[in-house]
C-alpha cells in the first residue's frame, strides 16, 4: 500500500510543470520638476532612469497554480541636477486552487518597500480606479499637498487577499467572496507627513446571475476599515446592485446603483502653538481639516461623521474587431465614497475615465487614456485631470519596446496654485521563459 501511495504521489508531481521567467526592463524618463518638491530654485526638467530586473517561478499541476515574483526597482533620479539612487523592493505571491469542480480558491500577497517618488509613481493605489495590475507601476497621480522640501518618501505598501468563487448554486449563478488586509504609507516621520500610514481590513461578497445570455445581474456587499497614523479612521460599507447588458457582439453597457454608509473620525490636530501662522494644520501633510465653503467662513468639521453616500456606476464598452486595427474602448462614470489618503475623511467623488487600445498588428499596439476626478454633493476635495498615450512594439518573443507620455493636473483646496506634472518614458524589456 505504501508503494502504491508513493507511486501515485510521484506521478502527480511528475505531471506538474514548473516554469521560470527572467526579465529586465530599462526605462529612461524625462519629467517636469516642481519647485515645492525641492524648496529651492531648480531646473524645470529632470531626467531619470529605472532598472527593473524580474525573476519568477510558477508551479502548475492542473488543479493548483502557485507563482512567486520579485521585481526590485532601482531608480537613478535627476541625473543631471541632483543625482541620487532610490530602491524599491516589489514582490508578489499568487495562488489558485480548484479542490473540486465548481469551486476555486485564490490567494495573493503583494508588497512594495523602499523609496518612492510621489511625482512619478504611487505603489498599490495611485490610479483612478485604484486597481493597478502591476505593483509599483501605476499612473502618475501626485499626492496633494506635499511638505516643503520633500518629494521622495520611505514607503511601505502591503495587500493580502484571500478569495473564493463557486457556481454550486445552480446554472447561471455565481457566488464569490474575498477578505483581505492592506497597509500602506510612509514609515518614518518625514514620510508620514507626506503620506500618513494607514492599515485595516477589507471584505467583499458578490452574488451574480445570468437570467439570459446577454444579461447579468449582481449584488455586491463591500466593507473597508482604514486607520491612520494621524488618529483618523474611515469605515465604509456599500451595497450595490449591478446590471450588464450586451447589446451585440461589439457593445456592452454596465450600470450599478447602490448606497454607502461612511463613518469617519477626524485626525488629531497639532497644538496650535507649534505654528501660530498656520492654524488647523495636522500631521497629514498640511491639510486643514475643515469644510471649505465658497463665499463664507470655513466651518470646522465635527470630530466624527456618519453619512449616507451614493455608489453609482455607468459604463459602455465597445470593440471593433479588425485584422489591421482591432480596437477595444471603454467609457465609465462613477460616483463612489472616496477615502482621502491624507486626512481619512470620506466624501462622494466622481471619476470619469476613457480608455482605448488599438492592436494595429500582432506586434504593435497603441493606447490612450484620460480622465478626471472631483468631489460632488457639496463636498470639497482634490480635483485631478490625467491623460496619456503610449505605444508598444514586440520586436520578437524576448524583446519589447514601449513609449509612454503622461500628464496630470491637480488642485487641492489648501494649495494656492494648481500643479501640473508630465513625463515621457522610453522603455526596453528583455525577457526569457522556460521549463525547469
């Protein structure tokens, strides 16, 4: 019997595959400089270079998949003006397991640790949809406002997620759920002034049904709780119903209507005697914790707030299949409860995004993105407008060349002038995969 068990185990291990991946990416970048970031007169243009070596291992036996990846980012900043080196350690651990038919379990662990330049990237949560696909490589959305003389902070970001999905409820039904814990922000005192450290759990439960081939209905319950190093706290619970309708093979419409319950605790203010010229300044990077009213005297927020906020989504996706210019586009508008990363306050924010990708050939693609975000419903918050275009050329199966340009305009109610930043990047990736 022991021989049979060992033979079965050996056959299972032998049938599994272990693959490796090795890659190296080099980005050369020209970007704008902001005088506030340095505190003294500097050149308005900076040149950077990023080197990202990546190693990964993947195990797959048919019912279980595990992958580990490590991709540190070594950055040479402001090579022509104020040369310095920054290092970010970026890693990811993924796992999928199908213990039985109709049940899938997922697990992920992502982390970023090291020096992060707030003008060029914000790990794990800087994009408009807050769902980056690659840790440590998100669109350029600077945080507002920044302390005088600081643009690079020692940053930690960690996201742990466990999820499950099943179709056991019957044909056309799908039940999924996830639970996780996130932590992100500055680690030392200087970094916390720019980005307060925040941590807390999150969970989501979703039930979907397809009553007809072109219709999908869903109900989602989501919960998140964030506690900040400033003493602030933000707890948001949302209940949303969604509907997806495919008009034809090319066009689909998505709509979601829901409500969120937001509970927030204001950050602890510093002693006013520390800086009598700037009343109401908090450890959250200089953000005054008051509600600003146009044409009136600022009214101080209560220490605790409990509000009902809308959770609305409307999106249209369209595809134009073609051998010469295959196009995929999406236009989306959202009004959702937004947690301010600096103060912990929660307010309704509208996000408008437009994305398009053209596959002009099997080896060449062109993409464009744009969008904006602003507070609604009488709330006051940062306003952002972002946009960018990029192109990628797959030279062969082991080499890719990419170009990318981005621009962002942001305005904070506490800052006298708006800020505009831009960057242009040329990247070269060399990669190799194989079976061990």
